[in-house]
C-alpha cells in the first residue's frame, strides 16, 4: 500500500496546480510589499497627492485580489485531493471486507471496523487539504522572500538564514511525538467504538446477568482513555503553537533591531529599503510557522493513515474469480473437492485435505461434532471463503475459472440465522429473484415455502413491514422467508446449515417438506446437527477435528466408523439405530 506522500505525488495535475499557485502567490507577496512601501514612502516622505498614488493603490488591489484568489484555489484543490483519497481508501476497505465477508466478520469488532472506515479515514484529510498545499508554498515562498531580502540588505538576510532553521527543527521534533500520540488516539478510539457497539448489541443479555452496571463503568473508562489521548495531542499542539510564535517573534525582532540601527544610527540604508525588508520578513516567518502548524496536522494524518493501511495490509485469503461462463442448466453442476483445506491463522483451527465428489442431484450431509469444521467446509463450497490449500472444481474445471456472478446464480445458502432486512415481507422474499421478479412469483414462492397463510393473516399481508434483522418475526418465520427466496431463485445447488435447529416440531415439519420440494431439482448439501434428518441421504461426509474421517451412507458409517457410531449413540440415548 502506498504511503500518503506517494499518493499525493501520483496526483500530478493537482500537484502542478499547487506549485504554480505557490509561485504566483509568492510573486504577489513581493509586489504587495512593494506597493505598500511605495505608497507610504510617497505620501509621508515625498508628499505625493492622492491622485499620484492611485496607480499604486490599483496595483495593490489587484495583487491582493490575486493573492486571495490563488490562496483560496490552492486550499480548494487540497480539499478535492483529500476527498478523492478518502473515497479511494473507503472503497479499498469496503472491497477488502466484501471480498471475504465471512473471514472479515470473524476478526475484530464491528465498531472498530466502522471507526477505521469513518474516523481514521477522516483523519487523513488534513494531510492533503492543509499539509501538502502549505508544504509546497513553504518550499517556494520563503526562498523567494529570502532572495529579495538579500538583494536589498545582506545583514537582514543573514539573520533570517541563521534563525530560520530553528522553526523546522522544532516542529519536526514535535511532529514525531504527534504521530505516535495520534496512533495511540486512533487505537483507543477504535477500542472505545468496538466496546460501545458490542455492549449496546448485548445490552439485554448484560441486564439479565446483572452485568450492565459493570459494563457501563467499562465504557466510561474507555471513554476517559480516549479523552486523555486527545488531550495529550492538544497539549502538544498548544506547546508547538506557542514555541513557533516565540521563535518567529524573536527572529522578527532581531531583524527589526538591526534595520533600526542601520537606518537611524549609521544611516546606511534608505527608509524604503528598511521598510520593504521589514514588511517582507513577517511573510517569511509566517510561512515557516504555518508549515509548523500544518506539520502537526500532517503527522496526525500519518498516524491515522497507518491505522487504515494496517487494516488494508492484514493478510487475507481472497477469493479469485475468472471470466469463464457457467451456464444454469436443468442438470446441476458436479462439485469436486481436491485436497481442499482452510486455515484461520497461526495456531488456530485448520480444515485439512478434504477429498469429496458431489454429483449432480446428490443429497449430501456434512456431519461431525461441534468444532469439527462443518460450517467451514460449507463456506468453502459456497465460495464465501477461499481454500488455503487444494482447490474446488466445478464441472471438471477450477471454480476460480468462472465468473463470480455465474456461480452465485446457481447457489442458495440457507443458514441457521438468515438475515432479514428492514422492509416489507415481499421485498425480503424478492431478494431471491432477479430484478424482474413479479409479485405473482413472490407469492408463489411463499406458498411453496409454507409461509403464505401466515403472511395473509397479517393486516398488510405481503406489504407488512419488518424491522432490522427481522424484528417482529419468529425464528421459523425467518427460515421460511429464506426458503421462499430459494424457491424464487430456483438454484441448482442448495446449502443448508441445519436450518431446523431450535425450531418446534410443527415448524420443522413444514420446513422439511419445503426442503424436499427444493431438492427435487437441485444438489443439496446439508450441515446436519440432528442425525435423524440425514439418514436417507446419498452420502455423508464425517468430519473429526478438521479432517474428513469417512465418507458413506448412514448404514455404512454405523457399521464401519466407531466415532460416528458413538456420536449417533449419544444422540439416540445409547441406541445405535
């Protein structure tokens, strides 16, 4: 990932405009000083009339307008650069999260991710809107002023040359500390955001277990930590501003004293020269001082950028897709897992070397104890995570050869907790179909899923609104809406993560009937927790500790695999059949 400086340099047209704007602004500063000094000199020393200085006043007005306009345009260009970079960073983060949503959801807290995407990315803005424009101005303007001063009065130029380095040396030292503190602040903000959202989502649970008060104290403590980190940065900023003002004020005072001695005591320079240099000197130090202030903001931005780039740089197993076409035919595609594995991280759970052949219209069950890797294998087959080892072939070719859309058009995934969006019931079912899904198709899908009677009993029927995450619906109703989506989509491959777990027997029977209807025209792969639901499947994949231990029918595994027989015996209360 490029650093902020490289990103800025890459925006060549904007950088060229900022440089030209700085050149014009620098020239305007010189002419502004000249016109001011000329007007004062002619009025007070040479007794010129108002009419005689009108051209000078007109020139001064034009110069002031030009300087104001180019300063404004320079700042605006910086804001546009910042806006583009922030947009690019947010797109990159979103793309990273969306490329591997399952893996992303397993890492960190939602509040932390939102904090990085919003607060940390916003923290980058000042680098482009303030620091870069001021850096370019300071590269040219002080140098131009120094050259002009040397041509007018060498002693003043030498004083400026000697005192000027104290300003950048000071703000570089302060800036290093600012960057470190800024990174600490971003870490504490992310921790606070993550903790706050986590506690808010689990507030009911915390109250039921009597932990709400303690967690309230934890939020307060986290908030105070963030406040203290912010105050540390402000303390550095105020100290920096005071010292920069002090150094520039003393430097200007030295130049003014030397000019006064030369003008009054030695009478070696003219009033025009002394006044001209005295007007230019504050511009010289102001430019350096403003760089010091923006340098502080720039270092803060770099701290925020490190947080963002760190998030983008985290290793991930991204899913690759090709450009090959995978047509949706009457016959579902064959699926072949070749030494397929997935590892969550160092010293974490690993699914190892799974070999399995899933034929068209196959009825496949994935079985194993809790933590054996069943859902991980289902995610691999679905294409939600990429294999760490091996590959998955579709119709004899690697799945990575096909277009992502073509594969997901073939697929429906029904989990234990399907997500229901805020909106109407009809809108939620219509998600399963294409853009041309009609109301009649939606109602037909609901009928097939066994939920139409319940929907019709509602006051607004299919136009009944449900809350975020399906608030207002029972677990069984959410599952039936998910199955209605599948009926509307008519997939070739259906993946079930045991959707009947936790449901009452009546609702389970309705769902099982719907699932049997779906399986008539599709390959069905089910993660099974209740073994009675998979006795009649064509093939069972039995997992143990992340390894595929055995493949066969229920009867074959009962007879040949002791671990499977023991698991069935436990579920059936000691009976093997």
